[in-house]
C-alpha cells in the first residue's frame, strides 16, 4: 500500500511540473534517437580522413576520365568509413532482432562487393546477382514488399526488384561530389519520421544512424571532395534505404499511400535512374557504361556550379521525404490526386532533362562499369 501511495505521489509531482509518463518515455526515446544519430555522425567525421590517407598510401584512387567531372586523382574508399561506423551502430541497434540483423548483414555483403569493385572491377552480372540474393534474404526473414498482401506470390519478385532498383539508383547517382551521401541522409530522415510515428523505434534509430553517417561523411565529400564514397559506400547506403523502406511497407492499411510514400523516399535516385535509362536507350548506348548523362551532369552543363547542383538535389529530396511523411498518413483518395500531380511533374521533368544537351564527354565514355 505504501509503494502505491509513493507511486501516486510521484505521478502527481510529475504532473505538477507539466510532464506525464508518456512525456518521460518520449524523452528517453529522444535520447536514444540523439545517440543513434550523433555516434555515426561523429564516427564518420573522424574516420573518413584516416580512410583517405589509407587510400593515398595504397594508391586506391579514382583518376579523371572521359565520363568523370573531377580533375584530380581522388581516393574512393569513403565507403569503408561510412560502412564501418554503420556496421557497429547497426549491430548495436538491431540487438537480437533477426530482421534488422539480416538488413545489416546483407548491407555488409553488398558493401564488400562494392569494395571489391572499387579495388578491382567486378562483373555487372555478379553484382546484380548479389543484389538479388540480398533481396531474397530480406524476403526470407519477412522484410517484404506489402503492396499486394492478398497475392503473396508477388511479394518475392517485388522485393528483389525494389532492392536491385534502389541499390543501382544510389550507385548511379554517386556521380558528383556529395550527392549520394546527402540524398541518403534526406531519405533516411523521412524513413525515421514515418517509422517513429508508427512506433517502430528500432527502424527509426537505424534510419537516423544512416542519416548521421551520411552527413558525417559529407564533411569531406562536399564539393570539392577530398574523398569519394565509392561503390562500397553507395551500395551499402542504397541497400539500407531499400531495406528500411520495405520495413515501412507493412501489409496493413491502405496500399496506395504506402506505395507512393516509399517511392518519394527515394525519388531523386529513382528519377536519375529513369533519366539515364531513357537517355541511353535513345542514344543506343550500353546501360552499364559510365556516362555524363545524369541529372547532376545536365544541371552542371546548364551552368550551375557543383555546390548549387548539390543543394538543389538535396532540397528536392528533402521536400519529397517531407511529402512522403504526409502522404503516408493520407487517405487513398487524397493520395491518388497527389500521385497524379507527381506523375505529371515527373514526366514533365523527364522531358525537360532529356532535351538538355549532354556533356560531350559522354559520347567518348566506353569503359564498362556498373551504374555509374
């Protein structure tokens, strides 16, 4: 009886100061969120310069070429810094959660495949095979596309297709200083907001960790970059964004808001991927050949400085992530109207960008690489 009285007195005291138990719990959640974001942020900031020195020591450098816009040899092992920090934090966040452990483990595998490609070129088909296998691994543990819950047979191909598409979209958009890491951070903030609102705090924490690592790396990757993310980093970040968005696509509630929100969370990379596929099909160029026909290259060709291009792309993805949060909670009727506007805008932008002149270096790009 005495303990109950003390507990009631404690709650009364808390209420008198304007706080109740849910408020206190939210404060604890906020503390965890701060750590999930700040540890990768600081870790990436500290580790990236050390990785750059390591790359210079072993001459693991990205040299200027016909389809590239940088003028000096630059280390490209940034993925080691981003991936290393996120592995440690991701494992701590996942704990004994089998789904998140699979997400982190598969991200590590793809990061290693990308690292191998950074050091010595890997066949595009091998890369696609590993990406598809990572998608299957997610599906096996229950991280699946939930667009058609009544047609479970479709969830496997949709899951694999989404993973392969998003990983390569992030890999392709890593074509100018700062773009991939900054866009990943914007996407991750949107995922964290939606997951937190759903009460899925582990997913929110891992998303915040991705955002923190991306922004921490951006300090050295901001134009003019002193180090590049490399395939190890772009594949690692791309897979985490793909997997975490699938964690939001639960087979509950209305499917249309969830589907549009997930697309918006990766809108800029997906737009760039669409643009490049159409441009190379139109020009009858190999899809997996390097080129300067990306969104960022066209904006640069139009006269925008690199930093302006980066800030424009960040603004667009940040706006899309904010819209994703709004759309996720809207009704299907409202979302269909918003979706119609988005589709028309998407098509208009594709038409406008395809009409922009491509930098001349694109025509000379013949070395086969994957999604760059």
